[in-house]
C-alpha cells in the first residue's frame, strides 16, 4: 500500500561533474521551475503473419533517450562552458568572455545528477552519465524578468556499450 511518505518531492539539488567522475559534483546555481526527467523509448512490433497486435516476446526496443531538463536561473560565468557544448569561456580582469567552438570535445559530456527526497525523507537520486546539453543557447531577454534558460542534458552511451543505459534512478527505502 502506498503512503504519502512515498511521494517524490520536486525539491532537490541539481549538480554536475566530469562524465566519468566518482568525485564530488558541483551544484548548479539556482533554478526556477525545477527540472524534468524524461525517458523515451521507441518500441517495435516484430510482426508475423496472422498477428493482430503486440505479441509477448516479440517486442524490441529500437531506441532509448534519457534527458534531464533543468531551468537554470543562475549562471556561474566561470563554468558556463560546462552547460553548453562547443563553448569556451575565458576570464580576464573583471570580464568573462564566452565564445563558440565548432567541435564538440570529450569534456563537453558531463555527469548530471538530481538529489532529492520523498515526503518520508528517503533519498531519491537520478543520474545521467555522459550527458550533453543539446539545446541551443537561448536566452530570452525580457523586460522586468530574469533569464531562465532550459538546459536539456541527454545521456549518451559509450561506443563500446551502446546497449547499456546511461542513466540510473535510486530510491532509498526504509
């Protein structure tokens, strides 16, 4: 039986680090509107003559795409190139200059994590490995409003293990 204490709360901390790190991750600044975990799979029927629909044992997964979206309110200028691929930043004096590159580097892939909890206080951890933000740099400069850009990190598999998902969800139990 389910209890309110088992409800996952949306509050938590988004963090990131090097793609293969096991060290401490860096918290992403303040967010507005939280984030979204989205795991989309493409299923295919393996049809045989006479089938009228799906048949147990003959369903294949053709594709799986896991994303963790974060609506970032705060940007850390020295770390801006961690949020966007093929971007570089350089600090000089009192200014950080951001420019584009025309190639995605290995360092553009990050480990991205959401650490939250349930109403009962149990930990909830969502992790995407080798994740890259493929959304465009899109800052809406609106009068009397802050810039809130959506970072959509997509988990990528390694070439040697394309059938192994690059995401995990850990739900602590009491």
